[in-house]
């Protein structure tokens, strides 16, 4: 399984993110690019303990 702790995997993800633009179409799901990036950023902040939700203990 790939992990973002692996530099090669991280580099792949960064390269993919850099190709995204406002006209990018989802390959699955319904989120727009800005919704997906917001979702990913909020998840990272939650994992890092910078954001909390009512479900976070």
C-alpha cells in the first residue's frame, strides 16, 4: 500500500495536484476541484491536531 511517508508517493501526489485547474473534471465523485482541495486541507489539519470537530475526542 502506498503511503505519503514515502518520498516517491509524495512526489507523485504533488505532481498530480499541480496538474489540476478550474476546468479539471472529477474521475469519480461529485466534488469540484476547489471542494476537493478544501476537503483534503481540512482533513490534514484535523490529523495534525490543528482543527477539531464535534466528533473529535
